[in-house]
C-alpha cells in the first residue's frame, strides 16, 4: 500500500521566519506535486516535480524532490500571513493515481 | 475559460436516499478522479477513470458508484449503502501524457446528511 506522510501536521510560525515541510512516500515515483488548500476551498496546484533533483521556486516557496530518498521538501522563506493554509503533497503512482499526504496546516502569526 | 465544474456546491441528503454529484471538465483531460475529504484530513481516492466507459475503484469505493459515458463528465452517486457520507467531495482531472499529469481540481461539493 502506498503511503504518503507529511510532517509536521500542524505548524505555527512567526512572520519573517523560515521553515520546511517534509513529505515522505513509500513507493517508487518520479513525480510529486504540492498543493495549497484554503479553508473550505478546493486545492490549488503549487509545484510539479518530475525528476530526481528537481527544484522549483515561486515567491517565498521552494520545493525539491529526492527520489532516491523518497523525500520532497517545501521550504518557506520569510513567512507572511498570506501563506496560512493547508499544504498537501501528492505522489503519482503508475496509472495516474494521485495519492495525497495528510496535509500540513500552516498558520503564520504576525 | 477551461476548468472543472462541480455541482451543486452544497447538497443535503436524507437517510436512505441516493444522491448524484456532478463533475464536468472542458480541459480535454483523459483521466478524472473523485476524492473524499473529511474535516482536518487528507484526500482519499474513491474512483478514477482513465478512459471513457472504464473506471477503477480507489481505496474507499464502497457505497459509491460512478459512470464515464462522456470524456467530459464523471458523475458520482452516493448510495444509501454509504453509511457516513457527510464530507467534502472533490473532483479532479489530468492528462495522461508523460510529464503532463498534474491534477486540476473542481471547487468541491459539501454533502451533509440530514
């Protein structure tokens, strides 16, 4: 069974600080995705990582993928309140089945 | 504009009643998916379809049924056999080509049993 685990599950951080969210998965996959969900809303795509060593950055968020370690990270730089949301990673198993992590609920405190 | 449309946004179901959630996409995507999200939790796969007239069970298919008669449409029926249907339901779609498999989501349907 494919497992996708994120940590931490809950993260409270002050504005201006840096932090990293981790996503571990249990089976071989070369594709990993990061999504953002605001309360009561749908999921918004943030990053698509398609190969080992892939790194993508958008604003204060940077995602990376290490397929050998089965690990992806989402790094937050100088957090601002607008980044408060729940962040999900997802792994694409063969056959285009997307399996999601449990999510990391991020709260940025002024 | 291209996208995925789910309807209704809110749905109330009486005990023992079947209800159908609509999902339509105009992105020309091959694959479509239904996920269930419970409060404070991640997404769990109910059903998915990679081609018209074919679909596969996900991890929590019991009590649900789907059809894929058209490429654009993938409705989900929550049957009376689903004992705890209150949840947020999300439909998604994606291409099937190598390297272009990002899933895009609809706005969701919040189902409540009354």
